[in-house]
């Protein structure tokens, strides 16, 4: 099971220009308010849309939501479907925006 990622670690990696696979499992309205350029697949639609990211299975994927609860559920779901390196953003976008 992958280790979670802190908001500071993620921000540092984004600021350095690193190409990251980021999955945002919030709702579209939340994504419009603020986002960190991840792929938006709301948690409720993830089971039907998992194939859209099937080529991410062997790569590091950072998943986030507002506070970290939905993304923890997404992380568990993805791991059950063969994703090997899913990292949940601790504290979600709230923690990221607080930096």
C-alpha cells in the first residue's frame, strides 16, 4: 500500500515542474472553485470510469478531494483494481490551499 503525500510535498513537486498524475475525486462545482490541474472523476462515478485511467496502474497516482476522506475511499477502490502506487493527499485541497 502506498504512503500518503503531504500538501507541502505535493506543492514542492508541482512547483518544481514535475509531471504528476493527479486524480481529483470531488464534484465538478468544487473543481471549478479551485483545482490543481488534475483529472476530474467524481468519486461516485469512479467505478464506471476506472478504465479511463487504466494506463496509470503501474504509475504513481496522487488522489485528492476536499479533506481527504473521499480520496481515501478512491485510493482503496483503485488498489482493489490493481493500482500499485496510489497516494492520498493528506488533508485534501483544504490543506493544499492553506500553504
